């Protein structure tokens, strides 16, 4: 196979000529010490595109996303502003071999998480055996006593899971986070692919890429598997908070792909512990609800009484076994930051396996060794409070002032069990079209898994890219975009 | 058993109403540009405000009913819920709630159209260009309705779309027929105007009915015949009779093909209107009673809207007191407010 240097044409400037991935793993070229990943065919093809031409087509693609309404909505005052998630036209490619690992690893985690959830809402063996601290689970805000003793069909709590994966400079995959509540983003996976097929057929031509179109049917099948026993033709519905939710497009997308009604709380009611939707021909029974509303808003009778989004009495219907919620209530206890740290042990405990996808090294400060190591290396570590989300209370050692580190040390000593620590994470990069030309930008990956009896993983996943130079924040709220993610059927790209 | 959500049925109904309302308003404004042609003054615009009973809201927004202000109020004033921009925005908000039911082509077309309508430049809103701008609006609505016709899945969603379309069209045609009355109210026209042929041919053109009328009545433009044509002709897609018969067919479709049993009261309401139309067709003084007739049409349509709401959209059952309307001859003079009614 030719080396990258040999592919350069000295007489012209092509998009990737000045591309330098630095010390990071590059999703196109490979690791820093060996930039010869098996993607030279794609490299060559990108090199033949002119930068200006590439930009024009990228602009067309974004306009199309807008007109197709593949948008998230920002509401201010009374005006709705539809924005597209910035889309980068250079795809992120996953080799067939790497995908095998990811697929296996995601399935393993989902399986372990579902077993863990069943256990903590039934026998609590893992707590009694002392592998996970009891108070961490039972005292967790996301632990729902309403779920104790409830048996979800197929034993599945997390029907839809999203696993956030990153890659270190050697190209090893690590799981950063498990999302077992209502993970979002799958609509972009499918729509990005459709867009690429229309806008860049020449870039894809001849590569054998795994299809992503099956997601809706796969998910629909899994949801039917999890319908209450004895229902011959289950009615599924997707429960959305409504048009004001920023992810409304995704709800529309999913309802269409699965072929089910998109309902809001006001379209449903519970009578005699059964759920019905209000149709033009009167009430119609509903058996499975894919809900995109958080636990606390689902049922004003069981949770927040001020919720106008939910359905009164829904939890009664769940507990009676008349309706299945996907995901089940109370899964938040499994994707909690603190519980995450225990996941390698959880996998070992239930499956007697080593994790296929390791965690980012995590020091549990409630444990003596973890605390000691963290205190000794505060300047090198990221310290995170476990109860917070959205980046609050995080101390980034390598970037913190001495005063900040001292403050962190005091907080840690005062309440060690509220903290974990992790090394600074280095995300891989991917060539990305920017105002300065094609440059490396950091990416992560969220594969989506759907589970009924078994788990199926959508080949690919959402690649989020931090569009700001040097940034590792891939969230759309902070300047993140997305890429099409190709899983190769054979490694020939 | 239908699994169409009541809320979606209501949204598709209102989306169609707003498409039609947008188109009709475009027609009305275009009509005025024709009236205005060749006239030097700037005070010929106030009747549009009277036609839609918007005097109060207009006075709050603008000091004077001159061309510029009236055009702005009805084309681009988002504070006015009856403006073209507001109507198309309301159509889009309903469409947004309906997205899982719409074809992608419909949503694409609507986004495209909305972007166009919200990007109107001052030059496009100026009187000299207004006719073209109104034409663009009309064609945008045609495209919208055509895309629906050709790509929307014709399950029970479809009759609700048609019901919204024709209910609004019947209302708007009755408003078009009321233009002369509104002009008289604002002192623009006198009684003799009833026999003003230019006026009636403009009206025909505003309803895209001029050539059809010519074919049926090749000899002359007779005001009585024009009014009768726009009200009673069963083959003219914008006549009130046509709209009623279309609504009747749609309600029948819901009952028969989709098994919706509670359509009875709405069907009866349409039948009552059809009977009312027959009564009116025997009225020798229809032209003189036109305003009262229009008022009856508009009030009856409000009641029909309510019956549909109660049967399918989950509206609360209202008290039965207000549901009987007198025959068209003895109608009260209250103006209908349905123009500013918004989707609940």
C-alpha cells in the first residue's frame, strides 16, 4: 500500500496537502507513529476534490437540511427559530474490524446494565455482595422506588441506549458515558447518510458501507417484543413533549420511521389502569410507549405534580403491566457518573467477562486508593462531582490555578465520596472542512443500540465534531457539528 | 377504527384553512391593486380593513389607512394575526405539529414558501410591484395545495384537509362578495356602484372566474348574474355552493369510508346551509340583501367549524343555545370574527 507522502501531487494544492493531525489519532490516517491506516482510497478521492468545489457542495447540503426540516428548534419569546446542526461533509470512517469490537462492546454493556437494573430493583445481590456501595444506588436521585419489584417484559429496561465512545492516540476505544435514559441523535445518523448519498455520491462510489436505514424497523420490532403479554396487535406510540422541544424533529423522524403515532401527554389518558389515545373515532388502547420525556415529568400522580407534559396515572398502568415504557422508568441510576466508575466490575459480576470497551480510567474517591491517587495527582487529573451534570463543579487540573487546586483538595477531603477523577482525555481527530481549509477537529462517537430479547446496534452511530480548533467539546450547544459515519463492510476504503 | 389523533385532525384542518386564507388575502389585495389602477388618490384602501372588521386593531398599529400602511398591515405585519405572514406562519405551526403525518415534500415546499414570504423586500411590497407579489403568494398556495393533493397519504387525514380548505374558501368567497359593502361603508362607493361593470369583472377575476363566467354568460357582465355565479354555480371551484357540496362529500367520506359515527351534526349543518342557499337563490333582491346573506354564510361556517370541533377535535360540548340560525333573509348585522380566529 502506498504511503500518504506518495499520494501527494507536488504540482497542485489539494484539500489535504496541509493537513496535520498532530499528536492525535486521526480517523482517516491512523495513529501519530503510523499514519497508514487502510483508508488511502478515500484520502485519494478527497484529494481530487477542489476546496472551493467542496465548499459549494457543503453549502448546498446545509441548505437542503434546512428545507427538509432536519433541524432543532430554538424558541425565544414567541418566535421559533429552526437551526440545523452544522454538518461536516468529510465522513468519519470506521473499519470493519474496529466495528466488530464496538458492536460487541456496546452489546456487552447494555446487557450488563439491564441485568444490573433488574438486580437493584429486585434482589439487590450486587449491593449485598458489596461490589457497588448500597447508598450510591438506593440514595441516588434517579433510583425510583416505584420500580421495585416491577418486571419489565424481556427483562429490558434500556430499550434504546447510546454509548459515548472516544479514541486515544493509539486508536484504542474507551467509553466515556452510557446513556440509558432518552439518548438522542439517531435521526442525524440516518439523515446525514441520506444527505451524503445525494450530495456526494462520487465520494461514496464503490465503497461497501453498512446501511443505516434499518433503525426504524429494528426498533419497532424490539418494542413489539416488549409489549405486555397477551396483546396480539400492540399499538405503539411515541410520546413527545411537543413542538417546543428542541429535539422535536427527531421525534417526528422516529415516529415516521417506526410508523407509529407521535403523541403528546394531552393525547393520552388512563382509564381503569389502561392507556388510551384520543382519536377522531374515540379512545384507542396503547400498549407500548417510546417516551421522550424524562421520568419526573411522565406522570403528575407519581412524580412532579406540576408536570403538564405527562399522563396522569401512567405509572399505575405500568405497574399493572398494561403498558410498557421504553425506556423503563428508573434507568438513570445505571448511567450515573458514579455508577459508571463501577461498570467494569458490574460487567464482571453479571457476565464474568472483561469489558470489551474499557472505561476511561476512573478513580473512585470514596475508595482509599482512588482518593490517595487523586490527591497526589490533582494537577494532572480532571476531578468531577458525581451528582452534577452539565459540567458544573469540574476541576481540570492541568488548566487550573493553584488556588483552584487547593479549593478542590479541600472539597475532596471534606466529601470524598462525592467525587471521581479521570486523566485528561485526548480525543481522536478527523479531517474537517473549516474556514481555514481542511483541518483536524476532535470527534467522539455515539453508537445506538436497541434491545428487546436481544440487542441490535446500528452500524455507525453519531459522530459529533468540535468545530472550534483545539476544542474537545462536541456538544451542539457549544459549537459542535456532526459527520456522516461510515462502517465499512470490508476494509477496502 | 381510525387511529388519527384528534389533535392531528385539527391541525390538518387548520393548516388547510390557513393556506386558503393566505391565498384569498392575496386575491383581495390584488383586487385592490386593480381598483386602484388609473386612480390618483391614496385613500382607496380603507375598505380592506372594513372587510375584515379590523378597524380597531388597525388603528392601534397605524395612524392612517393609506396604501402603504394597509399593505404592510395585511402583508407583513406579524402583530396582525390576519396578515399574510401571520397566516402562513400559523399554517406552518400547524404543519409542525403534524409533521409525522405530512409528506416530506409538503414540509419542504412549506419551508421554501415561508422563507419566501418572510423575505419580502420593501420593493416587493410597494404598490407598483404588489400585483406580482400577490401573484407569487397565490402560486405559492397553489403549490402547497397541489403538493398535498399529490403526495399526502389520502387516509382520513385527507377529508380533514379538504374540509378546512373548503370551509375557509366559502368564508373567503363570501367576503369577496362583500367588498362592495365594505367600500360603501368607507365612503368609497355609492349605491349605483352595484351596477358598475368594471367592479364586477374585477371581482370575477379575483375569484379566477372571469373566463368561466364569460363562457356561461357570453353577452354581458350583469351584477346579479355575477353574484349568483359566485354563490350558486355548482361547477365553479370557488363558489359557495361548490364549497358546500365538497364539504358534504368529505363528511360523507368520513362517515362511510372511515366509519366515523359522530359526523351527524356537522353533516346536518352543511345540509342546512345548502337549503339556505336554495332559499337565497329565490330572492329577487339578493343583490340588495347581499351583505346580510354574506353574514349568514360566515356565521353558519363558524357553527360548522364548531360542530367539526365537537365531533372530531375534542372541543368541549358547547351549550345548545346559539346553534339555531335564522334563515338568510332575516339576518343580524353582526360581522363575523372568524378571520381572526386561530387554531386552538
